[in-house]
DNA sequence: AGGTTGACCTGGACGC
DNA sequence: TGCGTCCAGGTCAACC
């Protein structure tokens, strides 16, 4: 489900509901794979803390934790990281609502509500970190990077530009949908070597990527299969997909049949005419 | 070191 | 209806 716009939608939704709340207890499922930090450490770190804010860094949801509700005491520096993987959901629910199947963590809040992490496919990961100055993620932030800095990211890279966009240690937050959609809008072949993009192509890709991400965030992300935001509401950007999920359909710009290939191990759809 | 591939999971869609 | 196959928005370890 979750690339940058979807994760940002969820993070903002959860922030609006739980910022300023205190976590009174933590339950975890015991499925080892879900927990990147030991479950006992997660429970100890979260229990009794106030949630200062919930935000997105890369594809992770970051919960900043405090020892006290106000700024009087120092920040704990502790943060709870939620990576949604493919099917993870972070829900805020009343306690009487039955736990969905595949619930792996429940944070009980002082007002009785619960923050629930649900993940059928178990590619999601929960962890706690204590980084002074805050968690910064594996790569650079695509929504705010300048055109100049963007064009330096791919210098000398031999991998395909599509694979480079998906590499979280280069640029974090972009996944399969927004890689394909931004390459289409920039008119660039997904298989072109990243280091061989011209100055003009880099400028177009920077522009297209930021435009597509901003527009998707505005629409609440893309709802493909089971994605919903913190309220259980679907996003609408999938209606604007020009190539993702449209292999074999005709290009909306030129009428050519959209082609499906595999790049960097991922299904990739592009227009052979518009992306040359 | 950079780049590529397969493994990790469950469930939904599709074909027979 | 039921069963088998294929596919999925993401990482990451293990290879080349």
C-alpha cells in the first residue's frame, strides 16, 4: 500500500487524533518478524510516555515521545517507528471495536482509545530508536529537495533510473506507483541508466516527481486493494494514475498501448512512445 | 562498493 | 463451488 503520500496521509491522520495523548499500556502479538526492536524494549520505551507528534520520514511513521506533556522537561529523544510494509495499517479505534485479524500491536491511550497496528502480510516493522535530533531516514527527502541537489543524486550510477528512484538510501519515500507515474510525466524510459540522464531530463523528473507527490498527498494517496487512512477512508489518487496498473491500455496522451516490463525486480508500466 | 535476485507472508483475482 | 496459480504498494540478505 504505502508510499510517501499514503504514509503521510496516515501519519497526519494519526497525529490529529493522538498528539498530546499519554500511552498507558502496550500489547504486542509476539510474532517475532514484526518487531525490529525487542518487544520488551518497545513496551518499556512507550509505556507512560506522551505522544508529542506523529509525522512521516521516508516511508516510516515516526511517533516522537516525551516524558511530560509540555516542554518543561527535556525530550526523551525516543521515537517509535512504524513501517507499514505492503499491507500495514495504523488505526485509532475505540476499545469496544473488535480487534481486526492480524493485529500485532495495541497502544492503549489515557482517554481509552487505542492505536492499533494491523498487518496481514507481515512485511511491516515496528521499532524504537533514540536519536538525538530525531530520526532522519535512510535517504534524502524528495518533496523538498532542490533541483540542483536532485541532479547530483544519480551521478555515475549505472542502475536503471526506475531502480534508483526505488532505492531508499538514495531518495526515500518513492515506491513503485510514484516511480512509474513520475517517469511517465517526465517522458523518461524506466530502464535508462540513472547516470546517463541529461540535465533537461533530470529537471523534468524533479518537477514531475514533486508535482505527482504533492497532488497525491492532496488527494489522500492512492487506494489500491486495501489501503485506507487513519479514519478508514480511501484515497483518490489512483483515479489519476496514467501508467501504474494500466498495462495494455492506451496511453492517455498519445493512444499507444502501454507496455509492461520488469525493472529492478518490479513490475513497470510505461508508454513506449511518450517515454523515449 | 554498486547492482541484482530471491525470500519473506497472506489474501484477492482469475482461470479451469 | 473449489482448487491451483499468479500477483501485489516493500525491504533486506546474499550473491555477482
